[in-house]
C-alpha cells in the first residue's frame, strides 16, 4: 500500500476533463497541488450521496486552500464516469479518472474485493493529497461503507 512521501506510479490513465475523454500520464496529471479521492463505484449510494457531493459543495473553499486539481477515481469505465459526473456534478471542475481495469488502484495497493456483493474488484474509499507527484497525505477509510476521512470536509 502507498505511504506518504512516495511518488505516484508512472502510468497512463484515462480521464474526463471538461467533458472530453483523454489519456494522460500520471506524471502530467499530478503536477501541482492535487486532491485525489477514490471510491468503490459511480452511482453507488455513499459515493453518490456523500463523497462526490462533498467535493462539489466545497470546491471553492478547496481552491482557496491552494488545491489546483480535484480528481475523482473509481474502477469504472470512462463512459460511466462521464455520465455520473453529468448527473451529480455537471458544473464542477472535477476531473474524473476512469480506472476501468484497476491499474492505478492496484499500483497504489488500494484494491477492494467486493466479489461477494457481486461488484468484483473495486477501489477502496480514500483521499490523497499529492504535490508534483509526491503523496503528502493519505486518508484511507477503514470501512469502505462510510465516508468519514475521505470527504472534502476532512481537508477543510
């Protein structure tokens, strides 16, 4: 599992930025002061009702704190991530990272096996503060069914 002070792995990921799908290197994506929050899946209850909305509601305050990018990651494909953003956060400047094959999730050691719930391999619920590719802060939920340390309020 990732630890503070280490670098984000160098990979190519798929993101939705300004409603456009594109591939980008993690080196480029994580330049500047960035929040990366991960969740088990788009359209799931806690993710939809609590975690993503906390970043939408607090986006202005987070920007005032110096966070240049806010990135939401889930083990979903880009089409699902785009549809979810359009429904929940259409006007927010939040980048959606579609980790459909769980490549970045596995590289970070943040896998969550939800096979018993018929959801397969997912990402656990977390929040990272990253600056120029270096992980400065890690908040990982002990119970992925709650959102206590991986919401926007935990940074503010």
